[in-house]
């Protein structure tokens, strides 16, 4: 309980504007079972598919880094009206059916009460815990956005330089420590396709054993995928930072975190302490969840997470 309290006070310090409306237990009276409903939906999916943690982490990141955490990513494209889903960086985002099922159950229990943006935040938090990561509380009270257009999407690619990545995170109110924590933590349970790390296969500094294994895998047709964390691919932990320290980072951005002097110390500290990583990852996730949120009377509470209430 003390750790949760400390984490909440950190949230208060970092996000005073969001604090005016976001709070722990926001649905305590309006929908008391909200968080347990979401947790049960995620648990049922996780029992069948442990990769859902990586999917939801990616979903929340891709949503929050485009116009804030407003569930704009969830809007389906329509003829003549593309949405954020229509863009290349979001083409492989998955897990939408988990959000749909949670929304269906919440609408039955508490109609027009729980936002899709909060469902994404809660589902991602729960999936991290199920994957062995830290358990933490998140404030709720977000509302859903009214805009979803492809031109808003500007997300970092796998070869982005560390300096550019730091700037992108800074634009969202996050620092270099947050950046290393979220990229490494997200990639601790993720996969990537061979086409996205060909540059690493030509890097003579890459661990030779891993390089040979990856080259063999990538000879297969249809752009095979590999785990970004070769040691514990379904557990949210610090193992990937140890791999990076040993020149075993698969994506260029991952390996560069361990080489750049502005971030290599953070990588080293996480590689040496899973407890430190867990603490920082929980803090960074809470912080990311407050990026430009809509609260109060802004936005709406969607009845269907894939469609604006006015049908646009």
C-alpha cells in the first residue's frame, strides 16, 4: 500500500493539470465493478494468449503519443474517412477485440459511464501484472476524443536515433529515463519482423551467436518474426536490458540505448536491478497515461469504442 501511495503522489507532482479530473477510484460510485470487469476480460484473454500484453502495451503507446490518451486509435476507418488505424505504423496494432469485449460488458453494467480511453489504460495495466510485471494503480476519469485522422500520426520507427527519440518523448512531457523505461519495457514482451532489423544483421558488433540465429530465421519466406527479448519473451522484466548490454539488442533503437552516453547508464542500472526497473516502469506507465487527457466535459464517452457517438 505504501508503494501505491508513493506512486500516486509522484503522479500528482508530475501531472497537476490532469489531477484536476483524473483520480484513483474515479468509478467507485458510478460503476463500482469497472476495474474488475476489465481485469476479468484481460485475464481470460491472457490465459489463451500471453502475447496480448505486448499488443496492449503497443496499443496504449500508439494511442497516447498521438493527440494524447483519448482512444482515437480505436476508431475504425470508413469509406472516404480514414482514421489513425489506416496508417502504416498502426497497421499491425492488435488487441482491439479485448477492448470491445470489456466495453460490451461495461455498457451492460454501467451504460455510457466508462470511457474507451480508460479501458485501454486499465487493460494494459492489468496485462502487465499478468505477465509478471509490477502491479500498480492508475488514476481514471479520461474521456474519449472526437478526432482520428492519419495526418496526426507521428510515431518513432525502429531505427530512430536516441537523440530524436528523447526529443519526441520530451514533446509529450516525458524524459530520457521514461523513454528508456517504456521502450525497453514494451520490447521485453514484444516481437519484430526480420524486415525491421536488417541493419542490425550487418552490424559487426552484434553478438555473433545471436546474429547467426537471426540470419537463419530470416531466410524463411514471408518476413518471419522474432522475440525482441530472447531470454524471457513473455515476462515484463529487466532481461532485455542485460541483452542490450551484451550487444544482443535486436532493433537498432534498442541497441543504441545501450551505446548512447545519454542513456547507457540507465540501461546498465536496469540490467543490474529488476526491482529498479519495475519501480520505474510503473511510474512511467502512470505518467504516460496522463498525456493530454480529456476530462470533465471534454470529448465524450463512446458507446462503441470503434465509432464516434454521432456516427462520424
